[in-house]
C-alpha cells in the first residue's frame, strides 16, 4: 500500500477546506489503521502504517454532523482517550462567533484591578473584571459560545478572547 498522507495537508480554518475534506475522508480512511475509538464523543484515532502520521476524525453540527479527518500529532492512546484533539471545524465556528462579538464591541483597560480573586490584570473601563474574566462570565450565561473542547495543537491556536 502506498502513502497518500502528503496529499492531505493540515486543514485551514475555512468552510470550503473542511467541506472538501469531508468529501475526501472516505478515500483517506481506507488507507489508515484504526488505533482507538472514543465512543462517547464518536471520534476515532488512526495511523498511517507507511509514514506513521496520526489522524483523528471530527464532525460538527454546522457541517451536517458529517465526518472528516485531520492530521494530529503522535499521542499515546491513553492520553488521546482522556482528551482527544480539538476539532478544526469547532475552532472555525468558535472563531467566527468571537470575531463577530469583538467587531460589535470594544474593550479598554481601566485603572482598577480585576475583582476576580488572585487575578493580577486590570479591569475593563466601566467594568469590574478583566477581559478574560468578563468573557468567562458571558460563556457561563451562554451569551458567548464555550471554548471548543480538546487539545490544541500546531498549527492551530486561539486565544481566550479570539
């Protein structure tokens, strides 16, 4: 069997890229070996027997809950079962919601300290908490989406406010 992993690079956080990968997934899965299944989250971890590249499946409601596969770093099965990798589609949806929120609002640091215990940041102007703790409160009351679950890994990242 030949390796085709190089034909499937890391997914850019773009709707079209994820849709394309959804279409490509069945073909790619046929060449990989299953390592683990997380039945609760309906995720699977695979490896390419030729090149050793690890892959994880993902699915997201915003993409019709259709399965896609993406590259991930090598990981011990027990660690992956404890916490699978964050799914690119979830990062895309989260980033879009947060970009929209920040485009509609502006935040400036104030002079007072954040009222969250043990926080060394300054509160926002006309507020009681720093931006991170303000966002945490908005997530708690579901005004903002929760941070996507899972391990963040290169080349993906996001900051709590983005």
